[in-house]
C-alpha cells in the first residue's frame, strides 16, 4: 500500500542536500536497466549526478525532485 499526503509548505528535495532531504524513496524492481531507464527518462525522470550506474542499481529523480532507484535482482 502506498499512501500520499498533500502538504501546504512543500519544498522539493535536492539530491544529497541534507537541508532539503527526500520525503520518500522507492526502489522499482526491473528486469532490464537500460530498457527501464529509457522509459523513465521519456516520462521526465533524470539520472542523478553521483549515480555511477553500478550493476543492478541506478538512481533517478522524478520531475518534482523525488529520488528513486531502478534495481534488478542482482542489485537488490
């Protein structure tokens, strides 16, 4: 179950900025990182700096700034 809540004083998170930390983090299990990356980039995500694309794991942010990861079983 995922529950969402609207906040009046929303401040978008900034990757690696402790003054504006993430409010959530979601790992999405995929079978192919390259295919999934193309899909999330087409939907407006960006690959984050510092995401060195290790095997099975990549870090992105959605258009609002929330970080999330695409992972494969070998990265879990």
